């Protein structure tokens, strides 16, 4: 699959994110969520190192700005994982995972504010529907 086929990669990402939620919920039954996040990270590191084999030479060509934003992205990822695993530990997967996907709405707002992106009316309507669905799930008792 070519790297330019963004939709196929995005669908695979969604599939693996769904599996992540289910598998994490099953694995969190007997462990602290912070320790579970560490275990997840320790599994991820060697896997990513294998995928990046042959690309290590590119590290020297990265600018300080690139390093800064990739490091900040890593910090944000870690914070997201820690919060997600804590929510999964005590919540229901079918509620936690969709609320986590409220990031779709937040990323669009941030993209407008910080990147100057301009979604069309259709995209705003879709985001409003997502927000409504998240509210329905979150407020359900």
C-alpha cells in the first residue's frame, strides 16, 4: 500500500485504535494504569525501531524546530496514553473510546487556530454530530 494512500492508512489506524481499546481494557484488570502504559510503551519502542531500520541516518538532518515539535508531540502522546488508560481502567470501553475521539473536534479547532486550516461547512456539520454523539455517551447514566 503506497504511503500516499492516506485513507487506507487512516482506516487501519482506526482499526488498531479499536483493538487497542479492547485489548487494553482486558489487560488493565489486574494492573495499575500507569504501569500498563509503561508496558505498552516498552513493547512499542522495539517495534518502531524495527520499522525505522535504515532510516536512522536521517536523524542528523533534522532541524531544532523539528526536534522540538516531535518531542512535544511525544510528551502529548504520553499524557494522552496515561489519561486514556486511567479512563479505561474505571470506565466502559464503549464510553471512553468515543469520548477520547472528541480529539477529532479539538484537533480541527486547533488546526484552524494554529495552522490556518479552513474546514468547509460539511466538515463542521460532521464535527457537530461527533460532538453530539460524545455528549450522549458521556451524559448517559
